[in-house]
C-alpha cells in the first residue's frame, strides 16, 4: 500500500473516531475515557495541535478542540458534559497511579 493510501485510511479512521465520540457516544464523558484509555477528546485536540505545529501550522487550543469536538468546546460541554462523580474522580486517581502520564 502506498503512502497516500495509508494517509487516506488513517484520516478516514480519525474522522470515524471523532464521529463515534461526538455523535454516536456523547454519553461517554472525557473522564471515562481517561480512566479506561488514558486519553480523552482534549488529548486528541492537543495531539492534533502538536501535529500542526510540527508541520509549521500555527493552531490555537480552541481551534484544535473545535476540530475534534466538531463545534466550540464550550457548546459541546454545555450540551453533553456532566460533573464528575466522586467515584469517577477516585477511579481516575487510581488509574493515574497505575499509568502515570508520560
């Protein structure tokens, strides 16, 4: 498979991931993702912004989040965000002891 095909497939998979997180599974909170996978939508936005920077493209945090969330972060959070429960906060703290951030 050629480089262009690889890039196109990776881009398609990324777009599908965003649709899954932001359309199909808006019930899954970022803290749930952090507990189970060690990353969340905000992490994806940070990685997107870092990739842009590596290619000489200046992108702010808000612009990267809007790309990942499909709308301004504040709008998404107002419609889908929920306060973390004590159980979630405890689970996140426990997960972070097992898998510290790099």
